[in-house]
C-alpha cells in the first residue's frame, strides 16, 4: 500500500508541474501576441475568473498529493497500532 501512495504522490507532483508549465507557457504566448497590458489584465486581483480557472487546473494534482499523504498517515497509524499490541 505504501508503494501505491508513492506512485500517487509522484503522479500528483508531475501533474502540478505540468499544469504550472502549461500556465506559464500560455502567459508567454499571451505576452508575445497581445502584450504586457493583456498580462496585467489577466493577472489583475479583480479578475476572479482567472483564479478560479487556475485552481481548477491545479486541483487534480494537489488532490492526488493530499490523498497520498492521507494514505501514508493511515499506514503509519496502523503500523504503530500493530506495534503497540
């Protein structure tokens, strides 16, 4: 089960890195095509839609990382309970 948690963690970290790279590449493309003003418009603190889409993009990877941590904690708790008995 610990192997499963490690695999899930690695997949989650890879997903977060790829999603972050995707977001950065899109920002560079927007900068080249439409200029700095458009980047400022997109990253404006009042542009709530951008933050929602970014969270939706990163959520699966972050969810996998949190799930793997939960599995690891559960394994550690069950091992400590087994040793105490």
